[in-house]
C-alpha cells in the first residue's frame, strides 16, 4: 500500500522584484515506503515549496521527483496534502468538504456519509458536520482539513504544519491518532513542523533544512522506540542536538536578513 | 430597542416630508397642476390600481378582475420585459464571463471588443433596436438584455479571476476533473461577484425598461407616465413614479434575499 518518494537534485527559484529567491537548492532526499519523515527548518526555508513540488503543484526547474518510480507531473489523490492554509472550501459544509474527495471518486452517497461520519467522530467534529468553515475556530478548520485528506486514504500524506493551530492537548491526541493511522495503514508521511519536540515524537527521520538557499543541513534518523516518552534522556539528548542545529540556522538567517537590509 | 427607535425616526421623516408636501399645496405655494398634494396622488393611485370595469362573473374569475386595473397591467408588462431581458442578458453573460475569466487566451481575444462596446449606454441602442425589431416587446427586451449583460459579464470575469489559487490546488489534490473544478469550485467561489453583477444588472434593466417603454412600447409604467404628461396629469405621473420606486425596491429586496441564501457560507455576511 505504501509508496516511496525519491527526490533528486531538485532546484526551485522564484523570481521576485528584488531578484530571484532560491527556495530549494540541490535537494536530494529518499523517503522509503512506509517511512515517517519530518521536515524542520526556519520560516521561509522552502518546506512548503518542497511539499508543493512533491504534490505536483509546482514542478522543479531542475531535478526529478518520483513516486514509486513514476515521475511526478501533476497533482493527484495518491498524494493527499494538508495545506498550511487549510484550503477548506468555504461554500461547502464541513461534511461536504470531508466527503468531496470521495464524491470525486464516485462512491455511493451512503458510503460517503458513513465514512464522513466516522472521520468527523475521529476528529471530534461530529456536531459540526452541517456547519460552514466560517463558523469554526482555526484548530477546528485544521482538523477538517486533516479529515478531508484521511478520507482520500492516499498512500502518501503530505502535511504542512497540520497541527500548528491546535492546543497542546488536541495536538497530542491527533499526533497519537496520526501515528496509529500511519502504522496501521502503512502510509508514507512527509510532515512539516516548526516544533522540534513534535518532530522527535513522530518521525523515523528528521530532515533539517537551511534558509536561503533551502538545502538539507542534516538528516537524522530517530531510533527511539515508540510510543516515545518526551521525558526520556535520549529524547532530550536529541532535542538539545536539534535545538542547536535550528538555532545556528536561525542565527545565520537573521544575520543574512540584517545584511540584506543594510545593503538594500 | 435602539433599532426600533431608528426605524421610528425613519418613518417620522417620511411623514414629515409628506406633511410638508401637503402644506405646499394647502397654502398654495405651488400650483397643484405642477405639484399635486399627496392626498390627490393617493386618490389617483387608487384609481389607477382599481379595475376599470365593474365585476362581471361571465367575463372571468374574480382574481383576473382584481388584476385588471391599469396599474397592475402596466406593472406586469414592465416586469415581464425586465425579467425576460434580464434572463437573456444573464444567460449570455454567464458562460462568456466564466470562459473569459478562466482562460487567459479567451480574455485576451475578447477583451478589446468588450472594452469598445461596454461604454455604449444601452439607451444609445434604441434607434438601432427599433430598426431591427420594430416596436413593442422585442426591442425593449433587446435593450434590457444589453443593460443586464455587461454588469453580469464584467463581474463574472472579475469573480473567476479572483478565485484563490489554493482552492484550485486543493481540488486538484483531491483528484477533481476540469469540469468538477469548474462547477464545484470556480462557480461557487465566484458567486459573490456574480450576484453583485446580477444586482447591478437588474437595476440597469429596470432603468432601461422605463426608457424603452417611453419610446418603443405602448404600455407599461414608463409609457404610462409619459402618456400622463401629455394630458397634464401630474398626479398620475407621480403615482406612476412611486409605483416604479416600489417595484424597484421589491426587486432589490428579492435579489438581496437570494444573495443571503446563496452566500450563507460567506464570511462577513450577517443574516
Ligand atoms: N510564489 C512565490 N513567489 C515568490 N517567492 C516565493 C513563492 N513561494 C515561496 N516563495 C519564497 O520561497 C521561500 C520558501 O517559501 P516556503 O513557503 O516554501 O517557506 P516555508 O519553509 O514553508 O516557510 P513557513 O515555515 O513560514 O511556512 C520563501 O523565501 C518565500 O519568500
Ligand atoms: Mg510553509
């Protein structure tokens, strides 16, 4: 069921009025079928850009991305994406949003309804099925976006800070739920986060990125047994190590920005 | 509570204006032939509204008798033309607008022509419409269709172009086909703009119908107030004008209801 993702030598630049921004430079990354990989890095380092490239929305100008050996040329429901901006359809109710992917697949109405209800229950949204997204809080919208992708049952999940807007408690329970879905259904997950702790809690591998150009700084395998205990010494050892990496990258990024400001 | 007071003040203002208007006639400040007092307008209005013949069971039902008054006949004639022209104009504008909004090539192809035609007021088509369609309903409907066409078209184009790309990406990610994206994403996402265009369009249609009736048709509210002028019936002119105002208000209210219903998902809309 799971699929592998192979990213080789990918470059992506964005033209802007103040010159080209190198969002991704020479990214090479192999994600094995069934692996859970977290992308960690400062804001603006190209995490969303990389996810968009794998999803097939914006193809890289150099390099290749393959999924199960097939080059990525366009988006598709085999790579379900949870967008950083949620991207819920405001004119559809919560239940319609969650069921839209199944409707597109042509499932019978009754099947859609039962599957949507199960997902709403899973994400504690049962009472909100008939509401429109505008009536929901940020965290609830985020859960709808997650439900919409889980409904697709895609072998690959691309998740762009999916738990960013949630309170600590909900976040923990959804992390557990995601791990359960991932291990039971054998998904491949590429997960963007700002939280070092979240990445250690979830990932098989943590990929730390650098800021402008966006490159891979470190690729760290996490060997801790699951379920992971955030008070374990190994957990904290890794957390310190990652904090230092991210902090040094943050400092470099801030220095670069100061430089850019003074030369402008 | 507060709202009740506001509404009360609004009603008081209307009554005040009516009183002033009545006073103008009462004290002979203005000749009643030029500006008849409100009570005279009201009497004329009732006359205009009432059936002209006494009820006769042989010639039809009571309802059709009740609706046989001149005002009602005129209003129905005007409304029919507005709706027919509006439907024609909208049905032409919507698909063209959707295609022009979604396709850059179509936009670049059609836009220059559109920019040339758009500033021509629908009223300027009157001579041509009479040459082409003669007198009666056809030229009026043609003019109204033109009046409704451009606002709906321009707003539809703007609406489609304003659709946030993130929705298209989300839909493609879910595996939606082009048709599905068009019908389930682009169309609903642009309804706020389309409905605005329709609201402007029906307003224009209502202006155009009055003018068209003054020139090319021999019934309807526009025809009636012009006819009344020939006999110096200023009370009937004003009664006709107020009827036009009330019907315009009713149409706008109906559009606004439709708007609220179709956009109940929309942010910032209170219902
Ligand atoms: N469409 C675009 N046009 C121009 N520049 C862009 C575009 N998209 C992204 N960028 C630039 O590319 C860089 C990477 O952006 P990206 O959104 O991938 O960052 P990110 O790592 O996801 O950041 P965050 O954590 O804040 O979401 C940024 O510097 C951004 O300014
Ligand atoms: Mg991002």
